[in-house]
C-alpha cells in the first residue's frame, strides 16, 4: 500500500519491513484510518507507540529500546 507522508508517496510495506529489519521483535504498521504510524515494542512489557511519521516512530522505538536496556535486572 502506498500513502502520502510529508508530501511524498511512500510504500508502507517497505517502510514496515525496514523497521522490522532494524528492530527485530518490533511489530510496526500504518493505520489507514488514523493516518499514523504504530508499533508494539517489548520493554519488559508490551508498549504501544504512535507517531505521525516513520522517522518519528523510529525515534520512539529507539527511546523505548534505550529504556529497556537501562532496566536493572
């Protein structure tokens, strides 16, 4: 599926696959009705992330991943 993001036509499947490649275990998707990017991330518990753009979603995933790695076990 292709959608317009920041004025550019993007392939949501390709973006989703790239996010999955960069962050194994993360489940990303584009919400057709919300027009937002979403991901479920394991950080000791499942966390739902939402962002307006793929770049912002990657940033949110990186923040969640850094919090996960700083948890004392």
